[in-house]
């Protein structure tokens, strides 16, 4: 769990008995003040099956903004891993985080996909499928 995880809020799902897949598509801010990466248009998509709890939209924006200029989470791979794990832990269900990232001063981009399981389930040996 990252130190920013406490910023990630959830809300009650009004109809948890209905099958629902949730996708949050976030436009990424400039996370590194030195390189100004990622470039505008870069996105992060969080996907999960809606259960008892859902990610709260405003706190999700605040949470991602807390990584701007972060002293430890500095590369995009680690960022996507961290966000996926924090979201899975907050929701108590598997979360897939997929980033589509463009960079300044490079002739390449990245697609990074991470599937995270809640740490409580992983520790207890009760991993959901």
C-alpha cells in the first residue's frame, strides 16, 4: 500500500446484486516536473467488477494528482503497479490498470497493463478468480 492510498475513497454500490463492470478512464497529469512526462493525452484505465464498493471519482483524481513529483514512484511501470494495487486493496477485488503513455523526447510510447489482487486476499490465500 502506498502512502497515497488513504486518499483513495470508495462509495457504496447502490445495486451490488447486478452484474457490472466499471472502467475509470483517467487523463494523466504531467507526473514528472523535470521531463514533463507523460505527454498530454496519456491515459490510465482502471477496470473491475462492481461489488459492494465502487471507487469514488473525486478522490480518484486527488489520489492520482498526489503522484505529481513523487520522490519514490517515479517511473510509469511502478506508477501503474502502485495504482492497481492500491485500488484492489481499497475495493477488495481484483483490478486491472492499463496505461497508454506517450513521452517527450522519445520516439516511443508504452502500454502497461497490471492486474492486482487485494493484499488481504493474497495473504489469506483466498484469491478471487
